[in-house]
C-alpha cells in the first residue's frame, strides 16, 4: 500500500543521469532529493553522535561501516524529513539495507534507470572539470569556449580519475554486481519501475508520466505538483 507521503528510491549506474532525473522530479513533484553522501555530510556537520563516529572513519580514509551508514540515514529520515516527500539516492545499496529501510518506511516506488554501458562510457569520458571551482564541461554537450581551458579563469581543465574510461568500466561492473540482488528484492515486492533509454530527455517523459499517475491516484491531493519548464 502506498503511503500518503511520497517516499521513493532511485537507482542507476554511475553516469546514467540520476542527478538530472532526480532534479526534475524534485522540481515537478515537490519532492526532496536525498543523496546518501549529502545526508552523511549533514550529520557530520551537525555533530550528532553518529556523525562524529562516521567522521573518525572518514578522517582515516576508511569506509564508514554499513550499520553506521544505516543509522545516519534513518536518523535524518525520522527527524528533519519526517512526514515530508523524499527520493533517496545512493541508499540502499545492499539487500540488508533495503530490508532495514522497508521496516521503517512504506515506499511508494523504486525507480531504476537503465542506460547502455557504451552510452555511459562515451558520456563520461568527454566530461572535463575545472579543479579550482568544480565547473564541469562536456566536449559534446557543454564545451568550453576555448578547448581544454576554463571559461572563467582560462586555467587548464582536468579529467577526474572516476571519469576515465577504464575506471568507469570498473564502476559499472561493480554496480551491476552490487545492485542485482537489491533490484530483485524490490521487483519481488512490486515496487520496481524500470526505465530504459540512451538520454535523460528520452527517459524523463516516461518517469514523469508514471509519477504523475502514481501521485495523482494515491497521494494526498493537497500536495500540488509544479510544472517543470
């Protein structure tokens, strides 16, 4: 049964356009997009007990333990986001996390973006960044005015290690290994909705139509949708 408050999860491999789709969902449906990384940083900044514990691992360059990540995210969802609409990104990443989330919240849906590997690799390998500001360029879609140089400072652009083709291929393989069981978990419960395409502009209309139908039929009518421009 779908809750009157919208609570969703979005999944997809790195470079699949999750950020773009999530941003459009947030604008169109008055839903807060929650990155697990952002939630982690917020807890650390606020100095919560769990946040302090997590920072100790991060400062040592170690991964934050799974149970602590769960604790941090649930704490955020149960407090500042209580009774609010949210779309969770980056969590759950394991079946164990999915089961814990399911025990605490009744999810409205789980969105999965399926974009071919060759499209993702081509998309990401053409992405360049200005290290000082974080400004991002794309050789095909958003090229710098002068090839290889930042538009504002004129300084050389760099390619992040994560955006190099060999690294992207490894991340894609790891995502598939890790996500298969999580996707199946949600498929068995009738929550999974998969959207396949090569571009975000191709996928978005189908996501928008599905969520419009879901929210209009099941959600509190007092939550008004915003029209995306």
